[in-house]
């Protein structure tokens, strides 16, 4: 941990990825243990995979929902919720994660740009509904009463992420941008650091490993999110 001196920051934007939930027991997508039934995420999280083999894709998300039901927010999620409560300027949390651990830790201003695992969407009406732990093509939706129209409310490759207008506006007025636990391999999130720098922001990457985007950040804190995010909260919330 080095280098970051508190400045006259007003607006903070934090981007999180799978690494922040790793210490809550949820697997990351890439690196060791990133395969699910021998599939890479790029092979299951696509509209094409859902069209070709919906049972496999439902099974993937049902397993993830069951795992999430057993998981609890960790110290990093809680530290971000405390930052939102106590930071005097603007604070926004953008997450690529579809788990609900930020909200369960108490964060309220969360932009879940890749959707939410505990929601499902009717492809006929567009309604977004609370999802049970298990659902598949047999499940009838409450809006039109037809089976086979429900899909996970998540953003797959080739689909447009959610809240892009809001996130772009936040980045354009950002003074400090922090990326936590993301490999920065998936766009548009991987490009947010460049947008933040165009806005003149200071940028910090928190990750145990260097990533494809590391060279674009001013500062790097190497270590686990549960250790370093509470330290960041202490640093920011104790500054005059
Ligand atoms: C720790 C830790 C600890 C471990 N503490 N850290 C060529 C060039 C550029 C772009 C493209 C291209 N070809 C195609 C594209 C576009 C494509 C893309 O980016 N593809 C890449 C593979 C190249 N992107 C899209 O299609 C997106 N849509 C799009 O671009 O639309 C166009 C558009 C955009 C904007 C406006 C208008 C139009 C959609 C992307 C959807 C991604 N969906 C998924 C699945 C979501 C549902 C689900 O969860 O199942 O999102 S894929 C998956 O990857 C998931 C994640 O959110 C995402 C990112 O992964 P993340 O979070 O970074 O996890 P990992 O596993 O990669 O990394 C974990 C990190 O944690 C590691 O670095 C560890 O070191 C670290 N870590 N333990 C802290 N304790």
C-alpha cells in the first residue's frame, strides 16, 4: 500500500468486480477455479449459449443463486457502505457483480451494471421480477402466465450494460476513481479508468495481482480487498 495522499476530492466513484466477493466465498471468473463444469464464462454468459442450451445456462445461474444464498458480505463490502454513509461529497458504487452483497452490507447507491442474480426478466413483457433460487423454462411468469419466457436479469456478452448514461455522467465529474477486485478484461467497465482520467481524477487499483489495466492507474495497492478497502475508508473518512 503506498502513494495515495488525500487531496481535495469531492466526487468518488468506486468500481467493483468479482474479487471483492471472493472472500465471501463466491468464485471469480478468471484465474484458478474460474471454470464452471469445464466452461469458461464466455461460453455460458451469452445470448447464443442461452438459445443453444437454455438448460445449461439456467443450471449455471441456479447454482450461483444457491451459492449466493449461503454467502455473507465481508469487511470490504461493509467498508464501502460506511464510505457511502459518511463521505461528505458525492459517492457512487458501480459494480460488475450480480451478487447482492453490496446492498446487503448497507450500500444504497449501487449501479449494478451487469444486472442482478436475484432477479429474472420476462422476455415477452420486459418485466423484472424477484427470482426464486431455482427457475428454468418450466417456470411461468406472474406477468403473462406463460412458461419459457423468463431469463436471468443479467447482462451477457454482446448485450448493453445497464445504467451506462448515469455511469458515464458520474465518471465525467469524478475526482477519485477506485477499481477493486476486477481483472479489467471486460468492456466497457475496463475503460472506466480512462474516462475518469480524462475527467482529471486520481485513480487507484486495489487487487492482489497486476491486471491488464494496471498501467492506466496512478496508484496500486496490492493485497486483498478485506484488508485494503477498510484502510481506504479509514484514510478517506479521517481526512480533514
Ligand atoms: C481479488 C481478490 C481479493 C481475487 N481481493 N481482489 C474486443 C475489444 C473490446 C471489447 C470487446 C471486444 N470483443 C467484444 C467486446 C465487448 C465485450 C468484452 O469486453 N469482451 C471482452 C472479453 C474482450 N463486452 C460486452 O459484450 C459488454 N457489452 C458491450 O460492450 O456492449 C456494447 C456497449 C457498451 C456500452 C454502451 C453501449 C454499448 C457486456 C459484458 C457483459 C459481461 N458479463 C459478465 C457476466 C454477467 C453475469 C454473470 O455474472 O454471470 O460479467 S462476464 C463476467 O466478467 C461478469 C463480470 O462482471 C465480468 C468482469 O469480471 P471481473 O469482475 O473483472 O472478474 P474476474 O474473475 O475477471 O477478475 C477477478 C479479479 O479479482 C482478479 O483480477 C483477481 O486478481 C482479483 N481478486 N481475489 C481483491 N481477495
